[in-house]
C-alpha cells in the first residue's frame, strides 16, 4: 500500500476531533426527496409555462410547503468523537486520520504540509476549529465495503492554496495552539470571530 514515506516523527499528538454526522439518515433522504419534488414542480412550471403548484390540491400544497420549511430548518447532525493525529517531523507535519467518516463513506487520510509552504494556521475560537492553509499533499484511501483498504490511494494530489481543518471542541484537555507552536516553527493565529 502506497503511503506518505514514513519516517519516524519527532512527536505525535493524539487527539479527538468532533466530526459532524447525520443523526437520522432517513431525515436527510426525506429532505432531498422533498426538495427534488419542489425542484420538479418549478422545472415543469417553466417548461409548460403553467403554475404546476396550483395543479396540486390545497392540502398537498400546504403539506409540501410545511415539509420543505420544517426539514430545511431542522438540524440533523451531531458531533461524534473521532480520533486523529498530528505528526510533527523536521520539515513538515501530517494530519492523519485512520478512519474518518464522510457521510457513509469512511476514509483513511494523510494530509501533509511542509512548514515552509504553510501560509497560516488559524484557530477560530468561536467555531472551535483549527485550519491549516498552504500547499497540501493529500493521500486518501476509501475503505471498501468489506472494511479493507485498496492497494493504491483513491486520491493522491498536491494542491497549492489548499487547506485542512479539524474541530477542537471534543478534546478540551489538549491545548492545540501550544502543541503546534511547541513542535513546529509555525505561529498559530488566534481569531475570536
């Protein structure tokens, strides 16, 4: 399996991040279905140059409007603890996630930043998020349905002007700013807005 050339890190910060996951997957599907119906009504109205909404019964109109509004403003996500690591080397750092879920799809991730190619690291205290901006080498492996990893990465690309972020709200014991500044030459910008 191809990975980032693995040399021994100077320091590994093991922490937990909060990952947004849907509370009720069926609610997400229902929201999509309702908005597809709304989109179809609008599209058909444009194509046939008639108000297709008025063709529905008044109870169907009310139900569609109420469902669209309620589902749009219903929060359907929660933060779930997910382990990750920041690996510090002489010239670079790697944000490593063994298994990070993106919807239903779990992925193994290596996000590598050379210190001299980091534009800035920002800790936004209001959102409790740290973002790393700069040139990023991303190597990702999408887990197969049987739980194994492919031999070659699903994604391997170096991007200038890229970024990687992680949530700090779940692991209150870790002072991420102090750890990053202690183990790398980068000064973290703290923003309170």
